[in-house]
């Protein structure tokens, strides 16, 4: 039976796959060949097969062992290292030992905190939250007395007076474990909260820093070259992005396909790959022509970035300590890459935030702040955007004929798109209001302008009112989801419409309603977000609740009424939709 057949028989018998070996090479004279058979859960079983020639006939002997690292004296093999993460340790403090001694002095029972399996002499134990067990044992002198008493009395070996105390101590130790783990995690979170900022005196370019790390890492491992290969956006190719002691033209070579690159694939799933003799394992595709190489993953906590290769000019092995050092070097490279990406993203985000701040200020400055000089009318309003910028606005102006024009707009979309739509709508309303018009005519003209100026996706709601200060005669025009409320001592009227939003239907003629604003009565214009507001129980507030609120405070000023409505709608301090309220009261 040949050595290769024997190894294959072992693999088939175990129903496993041989992953890397020097099969087919005759082994004689007591030489050892290493076979590696993969097992579940990322572990590897190393099988040493020896062929001894004694008296003209051969015999085979096997030795198998399990472990994290595969070690061998062979110079032609592949080794995979799997990283294992240790949990945070449990309680192990001098105060605990003092507590156990005090417990033994008080009760006569030995109390121990252990992390291993059940040991000799245990009569009772309880698990401790966070790991370990609290164990009660009895001394040699006490054991005989307890056994005799147990036989005569038929009682448990551990007295009931001791177990409750031990249970309470176990609860306290579990709480200590939880607190220590919480502190352990919190300190790491605080470390992650350190801001990433570029120093003004930071001179070296990223390429120089990466090459410096590669050089220091390769020299510390006794290697003659190193390369950093990063994945593309499609994670289908690996491109050499940084190197040390390699020809510069290598940076111009096309990317290597990830498909078929067994060493890189194995590294990207979390293993450190060691190729002690690349010539005997060409199917693992070492990217450079060197006798020996090692490969480890370069990754962030959530995303693989690529692989780090170090190359040796002579055949050699890499010890577990050296592969661990190589993984640390890969972590340094990943940290440099992530820092550069965070700096770029932070700079871009800062510029975007500055632009948003400018837009937010621009929107605020476009809201009216000066009261019109009309003796019989009080006006107050507010606009609250759900985000930094939004699609709501309110406006008022006195027309050349003396009438007061009021507008509440609500542009569709979110964030910047809504803000741009609101700016366009407000400008269009102001432009058309300079000509003599009725409320219906203005809605129709604005609709035609939006349809003509947009590709068909710019829609908006609008509430528009014209009030004659002399007699209170009012015309109201509504489009989309806006609404109006007219509240007096004997009058409570809510007006909504099913008319399409502006910009939705071309050549549409809008209608208008007529009303009279009497002395002491209040007219309120609302955007669509106000009608969708909910209370603390999650129920829609609705126009009925707003009408009732206004009716109970008709004696208040317009500014006070607007503030009461704001308090009702923004009770939780969280705005889920853009909201605008415009209040007009006739004295």
C-alpha cells in the first residue's frame, strides 16, 4: 500500500478532505510526512505517517493530535492558523479569597470559586453568572462526621443553613461579574469614541506610511518583501496597492482574480496561511515568485479589506508567534486605511453639514418676521421642519390693493429635495401674487408654472387666503393636503379639499371658497403635517381638537394661540413631519 493511498484511506475513513500535503513523495528511512485533514469548527487534525523498513518489509504507524496551530519539522507543507477570541475573565480578586476564608471560619465549610469541571470532594455547587461555579467542600475531619450523621439522620450532606448563604454569595459574585464586564465593554466603547482628526503637521502621505509599516513588519519576520493586496468594490479581484522591496512596475499590473486564489480565500475567512515551499503547492497561487510566503487577512471589524503577504527568499517555516505578529501588522495596516477613509468621510460630511446649515439659515430668513401695518388684524405663525431643512413654509404680504395675502406651503419630498421644492414654490407664489388675482387664479397659475418647470415630479400643497381688512371678506384656495380652520364664538368651520396637489395635473382650474372673518374670530392655515400629528398615546390629534383648543382661548392674541397650538402638536419634542401653522385674528 502506497503512502498516498494510506493517507487517502485515512481521509475517506474519517469522511474528511485532505487540504494540503506532499502526497506522492516516497517516505523511507523513518522520514515523516505531514497530512492535514480538516475537521468541523475550524480545527485541524495533523496526522504524521511513518514508513519503517524493517527486515525487508514496511510498516505504517500514525500519530494524530488536535490543536490550534499545526507544527511540523517538514519543509514542504501548508499550515493554517485560526484566531481564537478569549472571553473576558470572571472574578479573581484577593477579596474573594478573604471572603471564602471567612465563610469557612463561620460555617466550617470550605467555599471555593472555580472555573473548571466538577472536582473531588464537592458536595454542592451553583453556577455564577458570567462564568465559573461556587463550590462547597468539606474537610477530611468533617467528612467522616458528616457521613455518619447523614446515615443516621437521613439528611443531605450539605446543611440547609449553609446553602442559602452560599447562594446569596453566588448572586453577589454574579453581579460583580456583570459589573466588571460592563466596565470592560464601556472602556472599549469610550476608546472608540476618540475623535479622528488630521494633524496640521502630518507630512507623510498614506503611501509612505503603508510602505514603512510593510518594511518594519517584513524585516521583523526576516522576510525580504511584502505586499498589501486590497479587494475591489465588487470583491472579485485583489489589486496590489502598497509594497516594499518589490519592483515598482508591479503596481501597474492588473488585479488578480479572487476566484481560484486559494491562499487569499482561506485568509479572507480568518486563517493565517503559511506556504513553506511554494513550488510544491502551486495551486495555492502565491502572488510573487518566492520560495516561502505567509498570508494573513487585512480587515475591519465588519468588512474584509484584503490580504497581507510577506515573502522569504529561502525556504522556511513561520512559527505561531510570527504569524501572530503578522496579524498585528495587518491590523496596523487596516487601522491606517480606516483612518484615511474616516478622515475623507469626515471632511466630506463636514462640508455637507456646513452646506445644510447654510440652507437651514436661508430657509429661516425667508420666513416673515415683520408684522404688516394693519390695525384690525393680528398675525402669527411658525414652521417646524422634521429635519434640518424641509418642505414647509409660511408667508404673508400686503398687496397693492390693500388686501392681506396669506400662504402656507408644503412641498413633497424629504430633506434637501423638499427644501428645494419649497423654495421654488415660495418664489412662484410671490411672483404671481404681484398681479391682481383671486385665490383660485393664483393656484391655477402656480400649478401651470410648476408643471412647466419640472419633469413632472415636483408636487406641493398650498393654502392661500386673501382677506380684506375693511370688512373681513375672505377667499380661500386649497390644493393638496393643506387645510384651514375658521373659529368664532358661534362658528367652527374646518375646510379641506380633494383637489390634486400643485404640479400634478396640467391645465387644471382650481376653485375657491368665500367666508367672512368677523371681529374676534380666528382663521388658521395648516400644512398637511399638522393634520397627521399624533398625541402621546399615538392617536391622531385632528382638526376637531385644534378647533376646540382655539375656541376655548378666543380671547388670546394670535401669537398666544399659535404658541398653544405648537405646544399641543410638539408635546414630545420629536417632529415626525414638517408642520406649519399660520394664525390670523380680527380684533
